[in-house]
């Protein structure tokens, strides 16, 4: 029998006691909701992850509504792209969509984050609290249990589907099964190629083919470099929507863009947005009204994928203000890396890196007259980097000041076969050596030594084991890494197959990122006025010979096609020797590990007051008593 739903009078049926609630639920068609409607009705924000806990309100960030609704089950759009700044709610919009899928539009779903570690953090801090505090989701998913294979930390099972959360560095999880819905979160942080199989994005897209027009893809990310940003390319090929808001003075519709924000002084006490039509200054308290009355305007509405761009300047009142943005900009001026971060995370724009090798002649002429082996000014600490070749060790010692400013102290070569103990015994001298501060009796030890473990790896490990892990570390360079320094990985294995908790750990270094930062700093122009301050992160050199500067500028960033047909950027040598550049990379990595990015001039002054009469570094002992071993375990990660 076919039931004509339009002729059913549900109110009349409910009057008959012979029709129970279960029968009514069977007859009544399922509730049809958009993602924004589901969110406003059911989504609860957890105190664990939100500053505004409680019921979700799309009206708080009106620009999210169209984006979320484009992901709804009955939407004609299969792909939604968002290139964005930080702190404007799009991550929560993505979680709303995941909740909507679990409760309202079930199917196999994959959420991909840059790494497995970031995926686990997001599950613990955001996804699980959302499920636990949203009753509509809790009754579908339940709580995670260690013995429940259908509901673990990284796998959530629910009626009609499952949610897999994974890192983009895991090829197995991406190619494992057909996927109806996929969320690429912060995709610009993904590796460009995964185990030679292509990008995680192309692998993920391939998993959705089975579902054809029913698939849903949500790509959301802050952009990175202009030449390599995948989210920027996706946005350029989309409908390219901008969010226009009305001027409260003349009602002219316009974008909120950085170039139209003005303030009177460096204190940034009053920041105004100037209308492009009437020229009136708009105070930020109008923002709530402007966002409510705003709308998305698509430049290419005929394109199949929906694309949206929004900066942090649209952030609702109480989240991130124009004043916050102005302060961040003022602090970033003169600092290449901070300005890149500002463009990416605040303006939601790509950054054009100065990847060309600086002129070695220009840097050679910039040499200073301080003595090699002497520290010209009191630093936070010293680092040493060691490059291992077949027939020699090359090393450089660098003194670090606030903001990444640094002085190269000495560059040495230890000749000898690096597979023998003799050359490593000579390196002991440099690890334990202390360097004098100019015109002072004060001496500084090497706080942290980083040794490249890419060649003669076991000899490097054996040398590092003689020292505390807080003083000498093995490092390994990796191109195409998503961060400058990764959490170290244990390499010592017990007979049981488990890693030793206090064993050797190797630090992975993102050499592409650090080379870009170093060349960006070396390309900075010296002030014409001698009284003006130097640019942030300035590099100082003593009177090294020409060969050092040729090695330092021995690589450049080259655009080329990979075997998949995609354009990628790679560092390539333009000279045979590049050891000076490698040592600069490892020294900078050591400084980052020591916390140079967090140290200020105030910290430097305090450290210099406390560092008078620093004791010599502890001697190496063949055997360590139990009491000393306990002290070693408790020792802080920094020598200081």
C-alpha cells in the first residue's frame, strides 16, 4: 500500500489512542534541516574549548550561515572552499557540519589535519567535548571506550556511518575506504607528496569518487606561501566570494580590508575603518550591525565549487579586534617571519617569500670588525652546529640576542675520518669550550650543540650519548616539513621492540622553512642612518673570507614540475659547497629549541645579571652514580 503523505492529518491521528507515538514517528517524514538550522537547534559549545559556552548561535557570526548551508545534504554544491584568517569561527563551522552528518546525514566521513598529533589534540579538545555536551550527538555516538573498536579516539561510529579523524602524514588512513564526506582542515600544512603517491588532497578526493554527486568536500585553511598554497589555488578556481558589509553612514557595501584601517599613532588606541564611498571613519562598535546586514557576493557564481575568503578583521566583537590587528602589525614591522604570520593568519592572504639567494658580495662587505672567537655583546646564550662530512667536521658557534639577532662567533673545520674516534675526540674540546665576552672576564659556554646525523649516523649517536640530552642533540634535516622544528623521536629500541624512554632522540628540522627565513633576514637592507635600529633578526659576521659567504648563499628556490605534473618549489645548489648555509639552519633550529622566539630584552638583562661567574659545564664521566642519574632525569631541557 502506498501512503500519500500530503493527505495524512497527523493532528487527527494523534487524537486516536489506538495510534501510538512509535507509529506516528514511522509515518512522519524525517526532519529536513540545513547545517545552520541544525547547529542553532542542537549544537552545544563546550567550556573546554570555547570562550562562549552554551547553545550555538549562527547570528553571532552571520557570515558562517551561507558557508555551512552550502554543505547541507540537499545543497547542489559538492565542494566548499574557505581561505581565511584566524579566530573567525570557521573551524567551529566545520565541527557543526560533522555533527550534522552524525545526526542528520550519516555516511562515511573523513576529517584530515596536518599531522596525527594535531588530529589527536583536536579530538580531545574539540570533537569529543562537542559530542559529550550535545545530547543529540551523544545518543548517536556514545562515549569513547578503549575496548570498543567501533568508537575510539580517532574513529567514531554512528548509525549509518562513521567518522575517521587522521593526520595528512598517514597515507594508509586516506586510501583505506570510500568516503562520502571529507573535511580538509588547515590543508596548507599538509605534506606536498605522501610516500610518493601524490598529495593528501588528491588521495582524499579519489576516495569520494564512488559517491559522485552526493559527495561533500570542505576545504578550510589559512594560506601560506604564494607559490605553494593549495587553498589559494582552490579559491582562485572557485566562485570567489567576498563578504560585503554596509557603511553605517551611507549604506555603501564594501569589504573590510586592511588598507582601509587607519590609526593615529603607534599605540593604536583608536582604529577606524574608512568608507570607500563617503570617506567617513567607522568605529568598530558598528561591526555587529554591519555583519548582520552583510552578504556574500560571488565573482564567478557559475563555477561549480563555492569559494569564500574572509580575514580576521571580520571577527565579531569580543573575539579579535581591529586594535588587536593594528598592535600585531606594529610588532611585526621589520620582522620577515612575523609579517608573514600576520599576512597569513590575520589577513588570510598568501605571502611572497624572498627566496632568491642574497648577493654574497653584499653580505661580505657588511662584515664587522669584532674578533673571531670573541663575543662582542652579551647574548642570551650560544649555540653550536656541526656538519658531518666523510673526511671532516665543520662547525659554527653563534651568539643569540632577542628577536633572533645573532653574531657568528667562529667557524672551524676539524679534518679527519669521521668514522674514527679521533676526530670526535677533537670535537669534545669545542663542545666544552667557553667564549669570552669582549672587554670582560665573563665566559659563556655552548648552551646547545646540534649535530647533523645524516652522515655517519651511528658515530653521531655515540658522540651525543656522552652528553646530557639538554646539551648535545642529533638533528636530521627534512625538506617539505610543515614546521621548523618537530618534536624529537626516540631511536633507541629495547629487545622488546619498545623505545627507551631516556634513550637517544633525534630532532627533525624543516630545512626549507628555515632556509627561507634565513635568506629573508639576509636580504634585509642595512639602515642608511647609522643611528637607526637594525632590522629584526639581523645577522652579524666577523671578517670571514669570501668562501664562507659563497657557501652561505649557495642555494636558491627553483620552481619545477614534479612527476605528478604539479608545480613545486625546491632548494637547489648554485655552488658545490653549502656547509655554511647548513650550519646556519641547524644553529637557528638549536636557538628555536632553546626558546629564542620567546625571549625578550628584559629576559636578556635579567640573564646577564644572573650570569656573572658562570660555572664551567660539567665534565664528562665514564660512569654515573645513581644519585647523579636521578638529577639527570629531573634536569630541565635547557642548560641554563
